[in-house]
């Protein structure tokens, strides 16, 4: 349940305060929204570096920036459920995800290590080219192995929109964009010229281990 927020203007600078329970409050850290690198930026095509456990604490601020930037994009555009670190210029293998009101996730060193044989096609979008849709084909389900901030390993089975979303994000970590995966020359469309993308959400995020 989100806490009620109010602006305390007696501070210099003013600070956002959350009422965490009656009579108690906490200062909300300022959002650190970073510019999202756009298609054409050379670093989006580079391979990102894997982390060690020691790197996690050094990258706390960048991970918070990643979540803040995603939230700001969601608030402005009404879509965008995940973002990869290189999209804000952080060349590490980190993905942030927030679907609806579910708790946000951070995936460290995510690896897609199993795929279902059936492929599906759909129109993909991306915060790095928000006006463009790209028709792509990819496995309809896959297994993701990743570490959390405490360096515990997890495995999840993904189907539907979760599978599409996280395959897209892991591709970012390999320097691969959806534009490179267009099915054919008719598989690119400007958002406004194409039927509205279906914003309903389907799919499974099933914890295996
Ligand atoms: Zn993207």
C-alpha cells in the first residue's frame, strides 16, 4: 500500500515526506530520472558487462536511477514495464521491471537458458524509440535465471507478455535492439499509423527455484 506523500516546504530544498504510520514519517529520496538513450546512440549496440556480488552495492545508485527513470516514463507514456541498464548509459547486465501494482524487480546477470519451441509474433515497442513499433518473432516461453541483490540465484518460467518483455530486455544487454530483429521490410510502423497496441497484460511469471 503506498504511503500518503506531502511536500515539506520548511526544508531547504523542500523535501517529499511519506506518512509511514500515524505520527511517523520518512523523507522520500529525490527521484533521479536519467535521460533514456535513443536509437542511434552507439553504446546501445554494445555488450554489457556481467556483475560480481561486490559490484551490486557499488551500483545501488544506478539501480535506483533505473527504477526512477522507468517510473517516470510509465507516468508520462502509460506503458513501459521494464528497462535495461544500458538504456540510461549503465553498461552492466541489470534489468528493472515493474508490472502494474506488483513489487518492482531487479534482475542481475539475467540469462535466458531455455526456450519453448513455439514462436510467436507481435509488435514490440521500446523506450529507446517510443514512436516506433517493430514486428518481431520469438519463442513464446522461456526460462530466466538471474541473481537478486543478495546474490541468491532464481529461476523463473516466463510465458506470454513476460516472456516477450524479458527477452527484449536481455537482448538490450547484448547490444541487440528490436529494430535488428524486424521480420521483414513491412515490420516497422510509426506508432500513430498503426492500430493501437493492445495494452492488456497476459502471461505467467512462475517461480521455479
Ligand atoms: Zn527496449
